[in-house]
DNA sequence: CTGAATCCCACCCGATACTG
DNA sequence: CAGTATCGGGTGGGATTCAG
């Protein structure tokens, strides 16, 4: 078949068998656009609900709550209620969450760095494809 | 990843301000589960259409084509037609695509390493949440 | 302030059938 | 072999409303 030589080095994870599905449910968390943005923001330190809502830019109240629940369920963030009036809830990365946030940050850095290239590629592609 | 403690910081380090949306369309490529898997596979070297179809495990013909087009449009993969009989089409990462594949590989490694933790977290969460 | 619940529609994506 | 075209169910997710 093809030269698998390149993947022997470090990208052995690049090749998996039918057990893709097992990893997928973890990756699906990344697949969710809101999760990555939230993780990224929490990488800068704990934030409360309303702060996240302001800072995540464009997220609906519903999706914020739903996404936070999902992240909490996966053990990536913690949710601490501070019983004051008005109530206050802080969200913070867990230790494992921090490691994922690192990956996410790296990903975002990539996206920022290559956004011009991608935009140009799209323009070029669209130009030659009526 | 810096932690500047002060939650009031609008000037975050590492993460964006309200212009999340600009980065998002790039991240959305990552958000797509098929794109991630395809990038990962191509990280091991060029593959042809039918090979991808076999190896990506569960992808429909339609989604394979659509996803490949998207990746090509973004300048992340190349599509080279070899006019033989029967026809043959090879897909390979571009140079920029390689760098993204590296990120993706890192992400998949994370997912594999932390899958047990996530699974346990979910089980625990579901147990304490009727 | 921090959610939960409901409605509802656009769009994603899988299945199927057809072509060069 | 490598696609394209079409149809249709399922669902993600936005808007809105109510509650603690």
C-alpha cells in the first residue's frame, strides 16, 4: 500500500484501526466549537458564568450552560457555587483540563498564525472553481 | 499558558478578544470530526480516495468527498489526478497541512491518553446526577 | 445572577442511486 | 475507481420564557 515509513517516528497516533470510534467521543468535545473557546478562556484562570458569557462572544445562554455541563461531566472543568446574593458560580479547569487547554491554546495559535494562508487558499480555490 | 489571576483582564494573554469569530472559521475545520480523522491519516503519507474510504472507518462516500474538498479549498491538502484506467486520485498534506496534522496528532494522543479518565468522570457524574 | 425548559428550524450527514 | 445528485431524518443550537 503506501509508505508507512513516515509514521513510524512520532505520528504513530496518526494511524488507528476501527477503534477510531473510541477516541471519537473524546474528540467530539473538541469538535464542539463552543467547548474549545471556553477551554481557551478558562486557560487564563477561573471565570464566572456571566464573565464567560461576555467573553465568549456570540454564545447563547443555553449553549453556554449546556457546554459547561458537558465539560464538567468530562472532568475537564469544575463548577463551584458561592452562595452569596446574588449567587455566584466559578468555573475553572481541572488538572486534566489544563492539559487539554494547552492543546487547545496551541491549536488556536495555529489558527491565528495560518488564518491569512487559509483565507488566501479559499479565495484562490473559489476563483478557479465557478 | 499564563495565569494572570485578575479576571477583569480584558487584555488576555494567549487568547483572543471579541474577534473569536475570525479564528472560528479556521477552527471549524478542526471542529469537523471527519476532517480531523482524515488529516490524521494523511499524516502517515499520501493516500488515494479508496484507501481513505477504507481507512477512515465509517465515513460515507459523500462526506469523504465533501470533506476532502473543504480541506483542499483551505490549502491543507492537495488533490492530484493520475489519468490511468481506472483513474486514480492521490491526496496528500500540503506543507501547511503537515503542521496542522502535527497539532491534530497531538490532540489524538491526548484523547487516547485521557480516554479512561474522561470515561470515569462521565460515569461518576452520571451516577450522582439523576 | 445563574440557570432550566420549551419551541422550532436550518443544516448536517447518512443512505441510495446514477455517471465518466 | 472516483466521484455527483437527490432525498429525508436527526439534531445542533438560537430565541424566548420562567424559576431559584
